[in-house]
C-alpha cells in the first residue's frame, strides 16, 4: 500500500509554504498520499480546539506528519483563537506522538556565506551542524511549583532524566554519526548537575557499542562559545532538552535565516514529524514573502528518514543549492546583485532544477 502523510499546514506562513512544498512532493514522490488536517488557530476557528480529535484521528492512520507552523501575532496572544495556541497544538502533538528526539540541521551554503552573522573565515570549513535534542524530559516535564514562603515568592522546576531516555538519544546520535563524519559531541553540565553526570555516564556506556565513532564531551557554556568561535569543529551535537532548545536556536542563526532551517522529531518507534524550525511569521504572512526552504527541506528529511527515499531527498537538497547558486533569493536572504523573488517563484526555480 502507498504510504500516506498527515499534512498540517497551520497558521500564518504555514499554508503558503506548505502549498509550495506539496508541489515538490508531487514532482518527486507522487506515490505518497496526502491527508490534510487542521491545527492551531486554523483548527480553533472550526472546532474551538487547537488540536481537535479529527486531527488526532488523521495522524494516527498516517505514516508521518508534515507540519507547517502555528500561532498568531504576539499582540493578539490573548484572543481565544491564539491564547496558548502553541502549547495546545505543537506541544500537545509532540506529547501525543511521544516524540523523544528532535533533529535540527544547520546547513551552511557557500552562496550565502556573506549573510551569516559570522566572519567568512570562520565558515570556511563549515558544512552542516546537526543538533540532536532530547524532547520529553528535563525541566520542561519535571515537577513545577510556585509558592510563597517567608513572604517571598519562590518558583521551582525540576530537571529529571532516566537512563533509558538518555540511551535513546545516544543510540540515535551514534547511528546518525556513522552515516556522517563519525564524531559526536555530547553536551552537558556534568561539573554541576546530577542529570548531566548521568547523561555523560550513559553516553560513555552506549559509546562502547559504536567503537568507530569518536565521542567527546563539552560543557554547555563552552559549547555556546565554540559554536560562534569555531563552528567547523562540530558535526553531530547531542544534548538534553533545555540545552538543546538554546543551542539549536543559536546554531540556526549562523547560516543566515530561520527560513532555511528544517527539523525532524522522532518517537522511540521511529515515527517522524517534520517541520520548519521557525514559527508562523505573522509579520510576512499572506504576502508571498516567506522563504519556503525550511518547509521543503523538512519534506526532504521526511523522504529520507520515514520512507528511505534517499535519491529524492538528495535531489531536493541539490535543487535548492542550485537555485541559490543561480542567484535567486527570497527577501530574508536577499543580497546585493541577486534576484529577489517571492515564495512561489523561488519554488518554481527549485522545481526547474529538480
Ligand atoms: P517566527 O519564527 O514566526 O518569526 C521570527 C522572524 O523570522 C520573523 O521576522 C519572521 O518573518 C522570520 N521568519 C520566520 N520564518 C521565515 C520564513 N520561512 N521566511 C522568511 N522569514 C521567516 O517567530 P515569532 O515572530 O517569535 O512568532 C510568531 C508566531 O509563531 C507566534 O505565535 C509563536 O508562538 C509562533 N511560533 C510557532 C512555532 C511552531 O509552530 N513550531 C515556533 C515558534 C514560534
């Protein structure tokens, strides 16, 4: 039977970039069936829920999820359509699917090195940094409380990890490193935190099963600095939920624009959800200005990881590189002397190069 995917375009630029991405899917893998569902503010309008049962049922019969973005303008955050939209939709979705690992590649394109906030010489040897982040543990899911004692307000968030959660990330990191540069940097704060000491021990233990991979450990504060000073030293970085949240955003700024950054999240059974790293960008929504790269590259990740369609995934990535080399730019990555185009025309070029 042909595989099927749930397509959840969401809000803001989500439907625009999704429509373009489905043109690419149609060209490279027309055998994949798409089933559309509502999520976020778009779902609220119809169901008064950001993550309605109809969408849950749709996801449960699909082989992967291609997600757009959710959320409204910050100034409308208290309106019912947008209130807690992200928490009720994307966080609930991650929990529903038990997505345990997030994978975010930050790719450096030679054609775009001048838009990076880093100096060119720091980017010379940079190709791609892959940040793997644990998604279901740490302070986000530990016990939380706010209380008053001795006349002061006090707030607590508990960080918690069990060894199985950590081992799952470690296995994923070593397996993916085997297909890349055979190196993993595990990032923690083992000089201070118990959760990090356990993280480091488990990584060392699991590493024995992957003797061909070089494992090094780095403290998170040093890693933040090294990402800026010498990003070329990294290939695969594996880290806990909180550190990964921060480091993956920092790394995604280095190539130049959020609009180019895809991501994938996996459950322990290998089910995948694929989405751009950025949000719904209400400031440019509906104006044909959004960069479709993040969404289209998320599709490429889906084809590779959920369906083993490596040739198709490589072809998409190559077509994007060729489009950039040919001088086409959306407004977020515009450079002097290059050709500014909108979301649709940029995708036309990608299709032309496919
Ligand atoms: P954002 O990522 O939407 O936008 C930040 C900046 O990046 C904006 O200037 C935007 O124009 C730009 N940008 C993002 N994607 C782009 C693209 N593809 N092409 C060109 N430029 C792009 O973050 P924000 O403005 O802080 O949040 C807007 C809404 O998105 C909020 O409601 C927030 O809650 C939501 N959000 C959703 C997700 C998600 O769906 N996973 C993630 C982050 C934020």
